[in-house]
C-alpha cells in the first residue's frame, strides 16, 4: 500500500496550532503520509510569539535532501522560513531535488501579531515563490508582496497580478480575504475567480494559513489546483466550525474534526 506523501518545510509551534504540527495533522486528516524539514524553533502559544531561533541554512537543506533521496514527496508545502539565508537555502534545495507541486504560505506575522520573517528576507522570498505552483498570502502578506494597500476585490486582483509578475509569471495566486468578509481571490491562468466562504464566528483562528496551504498541498496530489483549493477551503471551514476551545488567546482549529 502506498499513500500520497507530502513534505512540509516550516517552523515549530510548541503549542501545536500552527507550523509543522498543524501541517502534519492536516496531512494525516487527508490520508497523506507527512514528512517535515524544520526551518525554525519558536517559543509561542495562543497568546503570542516570545522567541524565534532559525535553523542553520545548510542543515535545513540537508533535511530536505535526505527526505527526497528516500521518500520523494508528491507535493510540498513551505511555510515559515524565518530568515533570508534559510529562505534561499530552501529555494535552492527544492530546485536541486526537482520538487513539484509546491505550495508556499509566505508566513510573515503570526495570528497573535508576532513577526516570523526577518524584514530583510522579502527579496529572498521571491526566489522561493517563483518555484511554486501556488502562493497563498493573506491580505497583509499580499500588501507586503505587492507593495500596495488592498481595500476591496479590485485591489486583491491587482495585487495578485503584481505578485505573479514579480514571481516570473509562474505561480497561481490565492489571496485569502478573511479580513474582507471571507472572500478569497484566485488568480489561475489568465483569469481571476472570487471564492466566497462561510464566515465562522470564532476567535480561534491560530494556524489557519498553515492549515489551508497544507490541505491544498494534499489536494494537489489528487485533483487539479482549482478543485484542491475548494476542497481545502471546505476542510478549513469544518475545522473552524468544530469549535475547539484551547488556550487563552487565539486558539487552534480542530484539524481532526472529521474523526
């Protein structure tokens, strides 16, 4: 028996709601075999981020190489990279090993507000995004990448086109509009599509970006990109609606809500 295998390249959240822990739970929930390459250690919980330590870039690269030489992933999700040096090492190594179906969640700031990407790492991030099949920024991340303010759907579309152009024209772009009435915008091929979601009234949204991008990576093993995105959105809605109540801040979603 063989399962679809998915690799996450991301940081560690010791409270389990985001990063590698959230990704591996999501992979399991989708019936995939999950693997990980750790880019950073964080001291955080649902209340905030209290410290970040990035892993040596070459050791991050070595983790990725050893996974690919033994259990080549069917898809990859890249989340927090932390620094310019680690970001470049990840991009270089994924290109070297011929990684495919890469989904990049450009993690810059945690749900609690803590910074998770060094300010000088943005240029290096473009090297990584250019390798991807899909990049999934939220509104603040899209504003940083496109260097513009986004106030409405027209702004989301302009930003998506700028992001794809700056990335060399390769990746599809999904801008997550949770701040704009749960409306996402997908730039795929030459056109854009508005994906409206169901608003779930909850304060527990820690790790939603990690969870969505990981679910999409799982979906890409089996479905075209558009369908993978739709299925991932429905999975995340269910994980939010499950009403998991943990922690004193913005708590995690229930990754295993489907049982």
